C-alpha cells in the first residue's frame, strides 16, 4: 500500500540554524501539506501546496518557513532560522483527489528539537 | 471561524466495553469530516470519513461514526473496545476552500483497562 514517508524521523538542531524536513508524498497525489503538533497540543495546519505553488498558509507559516517541491517526488519544509518554539512534530500529508473530500494521508512525522 | 471541539480530554473504558468519542464542529457549509488515530510516537492514521450520503459511516478496526447535522456532531463509536485501541483520537473538519486543509480538534486520549 502506498504511503507517505518522511526523513529524518528525529532532528536536533541549535537555535538559529536552518533545517530541512523532507517528505515523499504518494506518487500520484497532487496536493501536499505540512502540519505541526507541539507536544501535548493539537495538530495545526501550516501550509498547502498545489501545482508548484502555495495555495494557503497559516499565520504560523511566517517568513522563516518555506516549502519546495524540487523534483517529482520530494516535498520539503525549510525553517531558515529555528527558534525554541519551533520544537514540534512536523507531519507531511498528501491528497490525490478533491472529489473524495480531500482525504489526506499522513507521514509518520519528523520530531524537531531546537536547543 | 471554523473549529472542532472534542470535549473529552481523556476517556477510560474497560476492554470489551462500548466506546463513544464526541466531536462537535463549527462550519458554515456541509463539512467533510474525518477521524484519525495516533498511537504513541506514530503518525496519523485515517479511521473513517464522511463526505455525503449515508450519515452512518463505517471505518477500519470496527469503528463507526454518525454525522448529525442538527447537532453539528460526528461522534465516533465502537461496540467493543480492544486493548490495542488505546491511543489518541482526533476529529477533523476538511474545509472546502482553496486548500482543503484540515482543522483538528484537540484530541481525546483513550485508555483501556484490562
């Protein structure tokens, strides 16, 4: 069964450093998302991406964040200068067909720890 | 603004007992509704979804949910809980806007007594 994969599973970085979180969505999907979950809190939408551009971003997704689909398979989230409050689990999701209500398939997540 | 409320932070049930997890939403249009489950340290797995049609939907692992428009609810049920069902359960609304993003509730942690 196809699945969304994410690497690394855990990333530790120092405050101010840049991190890139990587995702490989399901191969025939067209809509891509990043969400985050701060420990003990709800899952929050960050950004959606379609047709090689951002379709919507939340207020969390400020200028420190960027997304890219550099090739036909990867979807990345970059945090340019990490802050302590960026520590969270980051989930990538993809969706194939809005006709089914945008059912999203989630990856296992990357736990980002900023020290 | 759109929102999802899961009023129960924790629920504890005995193995074999029935389960109902509550979810209420606030959204101006007919929503797309989802239940996801998250085991410790794991990602989010889709249990079931509602788009239209029959308001009682069946999902994986013996779960079902009922959409009640009049109550703006989408409660998750299971007739007999297994110890392996212990996890966190998230209700979500899919917004039919430009992004179809999901808005999640704060989750309900299910504990199962042997």
